[in-house]
């Protein structure tokens, strides 16, 4: 008998999981509250069938891929249904402490899950079967042996499965992912008011500022839920961040040159020791910036080079932010290998390109 797998929420994570695990040996069911998403999911063959939450009772594995607070509500609904005794329920939420507290009371096996791969894009159309490749997939089971059938199902994602305590998970991602998202959003909000005063600021924000604040483009609903379910950790981290800002502020007030130097020097030394390879808590981006002289003909030429080398890209944008003759073509690749190969091919055709804009 085929295993019945049910994915609730067919956005970036749900759709990517479907694309990675769908195969003839399982029967894949899906649900999303958006009728349009359900339609697309069927149309593109993401799932075998669309079904409703009531049908959870016939499923072997149920995956919640909705915003964290919606997952918590679904767990209460599932707790009222006559699920199979052997069912495994998991979520994909970016916080684990709160869901695991609720899971203690549930009448079925629950395994917290967090695939640490993502994108600033969301929705069903962003689904990508390679999204989880080489990424850490955190699991927080009560019993490690419970996770075996789930890992078996998720093996085609080619993720690296790691078991971590929920509290440790939330602290780590709080520092490495949640606080940086809050800071990025704050910086972009500051630049909004700057643009009102100095209209040129938007144009100047195109390069590095746009890069370092890229994560501020993530889905606001998802981030509201993440903050509300990692509240104690984030309140503490925001206080630590304020201490850091207060430190540099008082150094600046005192014109304390050596303290200001030390602030940056310590950060540089730690930053230089961070691992350069591998995928971490924030998705990495594989972007290449190509200077374009004659936009129409040159863009087509670059695209031909890539397609002849069988290198696909996931996004393309033309920045016209520079005041000299160049436009800049921004290409986003799927992985580091494609990026390196793409850069070599494009440079061989005498285009000037670089990894940072
Ligand atoms: P997403 O692209 O916005 O997908 C979520 C999907 O669930 C959307 O189609 C959404 O529809 C739908 N949805 C929302 N509430 C629902 C409900 N109550 N019932 C049924 N469907 C509902 O978000 P995602 O990036 O896939 O995130 C899903 C989960 O994975 C979240 O818990 C998030 O914390 C976690 N996660 C995200 C990332 C990332 O980088 N994106 C990485 C790891 C883990 P509408 O958009 O129409 O509301």
C-alpha cells in the first residue's frame, strides 16, 4: 500500500517539499487556504490530490508548511480528529520552543521540523525541488527513533538532518536569522524617511544597501509569527543589540578613537573566522552582476551563453542605477557551482562581471 502524505500549506516550503519528495511510491495530498494556490498545485502536478483537513484521518505523514501560528491552530484541529495510531505529524516552522510545548499534550506523534533553507520569495510559484539540497534540516523529536520514517520520506530533499533541543534551536536562529531580519527591516524603514528628504537616496541604495537588507523582503505574516513565537529570546537579543548600539554611541560621543577602532576590529576578526562554505541559518544568494553596454543585444547574448552551457538561472533583473553608460544585469543562480561556471563562461565572452554589485 502506498504511504499517504498530506502537506498543508503549498507556499515556498510546501511546494518545494512536494517537488522534492513526489514519486509513484507515495500518494501526495495537499491543501492551502488559497483557492488559486490549490488550483495551481493541481495544474502543475505538485500533488496527486487536493483534500481537506478532515481527511487527515487517512494519512500516514502530515506536514504543516504554513506560518507558525497557523500550524499551532492546525495541531489543535488535528488533536480532535481520529488520526491513524501510527501517524507522524511534523511542521516546518522557523521556531520550535512554543510548538514543542504544545506538542507534549498532543495525542499523536509530533516531530518538530525546520528546513533551514529558504528564499525571500514566497508562494506556490517559488517552489524549487533543490531548495533543501545540502541545507540543515533541524528535527526536534521527543524520541529520536520516531524520526526514522520522516527522514526516510524526506531523504530525496538531500538535506542534512540534525536533531537539536528546541530551546537551543530558538536561541541559535534568534541570533543568526531572526535578529538580522529585524535589523534589516529597521534599516529599510530608516531609508524610507531618508528618501523623502533626499530623493536621490533610493538610487544610491541600489548596490550594497540593497544587498545587506535583502532579507527585509521576506513575507511579513511569516515574520510576525516568528517574532511572536520566539518572544523571550528576541526580547533578550534586542536588549543585547541595544547595548551594542549604546556602546558605539557613547564611544562616538566621547570621540574615543581607539574604542571605535576596537568595535570594528573585534567584529572583523570574528567575521573573518566564520565558515565560508556550507549553508547556514539565512539562505545564501548566488548572484552575479554583469556590466552591460548595449542593453538589448547584450542581455540576449549573456542568456544564450548560459543556455548553451545548460546553466539555468532563477532570477534576472536589470539595474539601471549607474549614471555612466552601463546597465547592470543581475543574475541569480541556483547554487555555487552554477554561479562559478556561469561567471567563467560570461567572462570568456569579454563581459566584465563580479559576485558583489
Ligand atoms: P509561504 O510561501 O507564504 O507559504 C505558506 C502557504 O500557506 C501560503 O500558500 C499561504 O497562503 C498558506 N497559508 C497561510 N495560512 C494558511 C492556513 N491557515 N491554512 C492553509 N494555508 C495557509 O511561506 P513559506 O516560506 O512556505 O513558510 C511556511 C513555513 O515554513 C512557515 O512556518 C515558515 O516559518 C517556515 N520556513 C520558512 C522559510 C523561508 O525562508 N521562507 C524557511 C524555513 C522555514 P497565503 O500566502 O495566501 O496566505
